[in-house]
């Protein structure tokens, strides 16, 4: 699958890596709109992580309602065209990737500096380690 599911091991942070900033906020449209809007305004991309595949389509529609002028792609391990979806996002053909924790596998996307999720921070820890690899990012 073109290396998308290969494992990468990061033993040291990249040079000039910025620290990860974690912000907790109330669940709702305002919090999500601010977090995603901030990243998009500075030209970045966003992961919105969903724990259950069964909820991913409804959340993607909700995100699309919040940002009707932005491109949204869904990705999870059961997608038959997962590689095409991930590659399209990596190539900048979408602004927001609504996905499962598949991003924890180490997919390198330096334009993604924001992850939004409504799941517990403990469950989210591996995903956070993928942030901050873009020198201009947060």
C-alpha cells in the first residue's frame, strides 16, 4: 500500500520541533470551529479523530456544515480505497481528514499541526506524538 501502513519509529524529535500544546475545551460547535478555523487560517490541515467507524460519516457531515467551503475526506481501516484517500489528503486535495486512529501508524503529513477529537486524552496520546514536525507549526 505504498508504505502507508509501514511502521516508523521516532527516537529523537526533528530539529526545530515545536512543543506540543494540548488544549481541553467543552465539546461543541464553538470549540471545534475555533480549533479547526485557527489551523486552516494559517494554511494547515487538520485531523479530526473519531473512535468509532460507525460515527465517522455523521461527524464528517457536521464538520462540513461548520466549514462548508472546506474540503473534507473520511479515512478508516475498512475503506477499500484508503490509500487513495490518504494520498489525496497528503497532496492537499482536502483540508480536514475525519479519520479513526489510523493516523497513529506514523503517516507523515507535515502540514497537519492540529488534531481535534472528542475522545479521552489518554486514548489520544499516540496521535499527539505525530504533531509538531512542521517547523512553522504548533
